[in-house]
């Protein structure tokens, strides 16, 4: 593959190795942007409903804000397991957005963005559980947290996973299988 | 909540997020000078085959799923070839939480600038600012 412009030195290590499938690095940021907008919608819908949580589980599960939030959560499951390349937003990006942009300067390893999907999943799962349990504003709070993370990633290329991974590691929350033999 | 109040709340959320982003941008990657302690770091103990630089060592701590870590790795590697006497060592702490505790690592990447004796002189959290780092390394080279 011949590049028309040299790859900036700082991005060299992200370049996917020959033989591996890489992704356009702008794709995950586009996906984060869609997620951010949808989360704003979730918050708006949730705030426009009654302030006290609905009485029954069925009612809570049927609220539009929750349904949309559940869809977002499922998409995170998809992204975290199948990888960002096989994700509907990835498809949207490749079909609608990418043809309108210039070719990427390089392709990147999809593993870090896939991990970020896992981070998003954990946050939204908290919101799902709290909402179904009837905790007031459980949905709004965690949708807001997820929004901030998605927004920062999309607009500022901020990596929340990088920020918290070490802290979780040190706290023992994350334990890798490699540790068993160490 | 009234539509107006909801809109105001959403705008406030976006505004607050933008503020967080700008503050992060302004503070990340800065070089923080550290008061020299008695602790000496021997990089060969942290990573087999690692070599300390004769004027300075760029000791980077990375984790596995971290894009900025890889970017930083490229960057520091380039700088190490550019400045003779300065080497770059990248230690993956993904499966070594004890190391992360020892050096009180809060995020990845974290980079230490070690002097020729292995004493930590500066810490950089997040992807380093290229211009600042280059200036710092030039300063170290001149002082040597």
C-alpha cells in the first residue's frame, strides 16, 4: 500500500501490521459521536417523563428513554464482542461518511477502540440495572456519565479506558489470566 | 420538567463536557518536575535487556489496550534515536499491578524522565507534548 503522505511519527506504533485487518481511525470517533447524540436523546426523554420512577418493573422497562438506552447498551455488547469493525456504526461510517472524506493516512489496530466499547458497556449496564430496580434518576445519571465519555472521545480523542484501566488493575478489579502463572 | 428546562439541562451537560475536554487538553502531557529522591531505578530490573541512557532515560509505562500508549511509544522511540545518550524503555504493566503500585501509576501512558543515576527527575501523565519534551531533552543534553 503506497501512502501519499508520510505517516506522522507519533502514529507509527498504532499502524496495523501487514496481514492484520486495520480500521480507519476516524471510524470509532464517528461512532462515539452517534452514541453521544443518542444518549442526549435518552436523557431528554427521561427528564420529560415523571420524576418518580414508575411503579412496576414492566412500566419501567417500557419507557421510551429506557428502550433507547437498552438499544445503546446492546450495541455496546455488539461492539465489545464482535469488535468495532463488525459494528453497525462501523458499517454506517464506511457506507455514508468515509466516501465523503479523503482516504485515511493509515489504518490502526482495532483492539483499543473495542476495549472502549467494553467500558461503555459497563457504564450503561449500571444504568440499566439501576433503572429497572427503580432507583430515581439512575438512568439519567449513568446516561450522563456515558455521554461525557463518548463526547470526550469523539470531540477530544480522549481515552477513558486508558485513564481508569490502571486504577482498576491496581484495585484488583481487573485480574488477567496471565497473572495465574506469574 | 418543562421542555425549556430539559433543553437547558442538555446544553449545560454539553457545555460541562466541553469544559472538561478543554481542561484535559490543557493539562495532559505536561512535564512535571519531581523533587529528586534517594530511589534509583535500574531499568534492567524492570525489563530484560533494557539499557539506561548515559544522559537520561525515558521510562514509559504502558498498558495493553491503550492507543495513546502506542503513539507515545513511537514518539519516544524517535526522540531516543534523535538524541544520543538518551534511551527509551517501555514497560508493559498490564499484568504487573505490583509495579503500578510501586510507582503510584494513575493512568497510562505515564513516562518518567530519569537522569544518568536512575533518579526520577520528571513525570509525564498522558501522551507527552512533543515540543515541551524536545526542549527538555535539549536542555538535558546541554547540561551533560
